[in-house]
C-alpha cells in the first residue's frame, strides 16, 4: 500500500507536470489545489528536490518546477525515492535485497518466487508509466 507521503508526492509532481514549465508554482498553490497540508507538502517538496525531481526558484515568481521532462520521471522512480523497495518482502528486492530472518531455504522458497514475479510485473508497469502518461489519464477523465 502506498503511504500518504507517496500519494502526496505523486499529486504534487503531477500538478507540476500539468503546469507551465516556464513558470514556477508555489507550494501554497499546490497544497490548495491538491488538498495537501502545506507544512507536510513543504517537507515532501524538499525530499523531491533532494531526489532530483524538482528544482526551486527564489524571489518574486519563485516556487517549484520539474527538473526533468514529465516523460522522464517514472512512477517507479518516485516510489523508490519515497518508499524505498518496491518488493513486498526483502528477499525479492533487486535494489534493497536482504535475506528474510525466518527463511529455511531461499532457493526453494515458493513465497519468494511468487513475490518476485509480482515485483517484476509491478516494476514493469511503474517503470513504463511516466508523469506525462498519468497527466494524460487525468486529462482524459476530465
């Protein structure tokens, strides 16, 4: 299940993906339009900036803009930055592998095999879905 932080991060990034890239968007506007608590959003925006998804501009007309094109930011990238591993169990993670403490034989573990397949399918879908794709979904729904 996605954390509230990740859902807010995705909503903020989608808001920026749909905004004019030549103009900065202030946190207050994102918070109001996306119905996200402003203080919490500011912490999330800082994390997104550290992860390289957005940049900030100071001064009059300052705010936030995407650091990359919306087509170059995948849902998988955002989830890894906000949640960490995508796999449901540590032994099925590619980037954050850890052996399960209670595992008898990892090589024959049916749970690991099934969850690894789920991970592969999930990562494939999340990697192939960009902010631009998701923004297009929202446009179609409107």
